[in-house]
């Protein structure tokens, strides 16, 4: 039930700190150590390459998962859009492990890939919010998101839950492989949960930004580099699916190779700046678009902020910044859709789970 909330989407955005804490609780044992099944551990250890398969928002979580698994567990990862995999099947490694990311566990495009790789004899792990779902039953292993039912068509808490579980999977694999890490995911996720609470308490500020930037615009650009680029893709998807504003997520450095031609007087450009190593270069990209008339909004992170930034998210571990920077993006999309009179929870032409290929 959505209780006092006007929309499920807003309720689900607000639930994200609770979901983080549920994940922490469910993935640790009484000694505060990670608790994953032995068969998942051996599947991860045996894999020489991981193929993440997903669609939409879950695909965007997969992009963050690639970075986490490669950096922490030192296994190469490819991320594939499920609907393309059947035709553009990549050359597979000798010991592939397929990881399906799906909130519903019912996405037909992902299932088609699962059926195909099972025929080929490869192992599969499904990360899902619905343990009894088709993708969960048909895979060898399942990791649960513990996010609670997600009702709004636009996915919010499933995205952050997927990233949190991927971080846990990456660290657990590193532990099993004997890789020493200076990163305790349970502690870091607890810090994230607190940061998320701060952010969900700042709705008025974000609602005002949505008014200033999205009230009448036809289009919008989200830019970022490195980890922020992955979030810019999700930010654009959220905005377009519920507010019908044409939006694109773009790598900051790629703008000048064509897309900057679209910047006109007043075009909203939302820049994410949470990554220290690219902080200078993303800010230069902002200057480039401002010089062409863009209405720029910089969302930065505590410790990297500058005076004119529009919004600053609390500091969290650099590997986990998508978990916090996505919250203002979700809220911007929500308020943009609300102010434009759109049906937030049930956008046109969309269904919650896509069970046709
Ligand atoms: C966007 C959205 C969709 C889903 C996609 C995959 O907000 O919800 O892009 O992420 O249809 O769905 P699942 O995760 O159920 O496989």
C-alpha cells in the first residue's frame, strides 16, 4: 500500500535506506562476515569471465557491477543488453559465468538468453527481487535483492539494491580468491544508507531544481565521466520514461564529437561530478556547454564541491557513489513528471514487466 504517499514511486525512493539495511542484514552472519552460498562462491571463483545480461535500468546497474567486479575481484566482465545478445553473441571465454540482473525475474529478453546459454551448458546466476520468478527458477543460483515489492513502473529501489548486492558479490569473490581489500562493503553500505536518508530529506530543494530546469523544456542532457557516466544513463532513462522529456546520458568527453551541436540557449545539461580523478575535466565540459547557452546544473559530492554547484550529495566511498548520486536524479524525474501532469506510476506505453521479446 502506498499509505500517505501520492505515488508508489516516491514511496519506493524513500525506502532505499531501509533496503540497504535489509541487504546488510541478510548478507551477513553473526560475526559480521559476508554470508553467500558455497556454490555461488565456487561458481564465481571458477569463472574466467563474467557476462552480465539485463535490460533497461537493470542493464544500467550491470554497468556499475562491471566496475565493482573488475576492480574488487579482478575478473573481466562484459555487460550485454539482453535483446541484442542472441544476434550479437560475443565470442565466449573458456569458463564463462552468466549473471542475469532482473528486478521482476520475468523479462522475456533475458529469459531467451538464459535458455540459449543453458543449452550451451554454461552456468547462470540470477540477481532478482522475486526469488520464485522464472529467471530465478531456471538459473543455477539466485541472489535476492530484499527490496520489497516494486510497484511503480519506473524502477528506483531495485537499481540501488542491485548495485549493493553486486558490491557484496564482488567483495565476497575477492575474499574467496584471497585478494586483500581495503573495503568493507557492509560498513560502506551502512554509510550509504545514512547518506540516502539525508538525500530523501532534501526533496524541497530538488523539487525546486526540477521547476527551474524541466518545467517547459523539450530535451535535456545528463553528462558524467567514469562512474558518473553510468549514472547519467540511468538519470536520462528515468526522466524520459516518466516525464516524456527527450533525454540523453552522455560521456562528458564525447559531447564535442557531435552531440554538443544540440546545445541551444536554455538547454538543460545536468552534470554529475562525484569522481575525484575526473572532477576537473567534467567541470571543463560544463564550461563548454555553458558557453553555448546551456542551463547547467552541477551535482557534486561533499569534498569535491565548488561554490556554484546546484546540489551536493554526502560523501561515500568512490566505488559506491552511484547509490547516492542516483537519488537526486530519481527525484528530479519524479518532480518533473509531477509538474508536467504526467501519470508518474503508470507512464504511457509501458508495463512493469516486459514478458514479450
Ligand atoms: C525502467 C525500468 C525498465 C526495467 C527493464 C528490466 O525504469 O523499470 O527499464 O529495468 O524492463 O526489467 P527487469 O529488471 O524486471 O528485468
